[in-house]
C-alpha cells in the first residue's frame, strides 16, 4: 500500500487564490501544503480560499497550517476562507473550535463572493 498523498492545485481569480486540496493532510504530507501556502504568500494575493471538497482527512499538523495561514492573511489585511468541507474535515474543524473562528462556506463561489465584499 502506498502512503497517503496530498495534491494542492492553485487557481487564480483576480486578487484571490483558491488552493484545491485533494488527498490526506497529515504530518507526512503537510509540507506540500506549506510550500503552496508560502508560494501564495510570497505574492500580493489579497484573499486565499482553501477548497476542501476532496480533502479526505486533516490532522493537527494541517490545522496548524490553516490557523497560521489565516493569521498571516489577516495581518497583511487580507482574508482566508474555507469552502466545501468534507464531513471528516468538518469534524476536525469542530473539535479544534475552527467552525466559529474561521470563515467557512458551502461553495467556492460563495467564498469568492464573500472575499470580494
């Protein structure tokens, strides 16, 4: 059996970048997310949206990256949002207290509209 993988695919929408996450996010795969986030943060992006529709799992390592990214985006005057959480990821967000603390949307389109407001 091969180890779980994480694929991160960026999509630019003007001043917003959507990172589509596919796979399994844990301490073995978190580096792929960190590298993608760092690449986005090295630009003048104003809004970052994580599309989690194909993210099957996140560990505390992934939650730490999400929290750190949200703080960095806020500190630079931007926003960070999450769209289409899977039930497993939604549960991890709930246990971490992220459901009330993070900007969460049922669709990428809703998150894009909210980012532009």
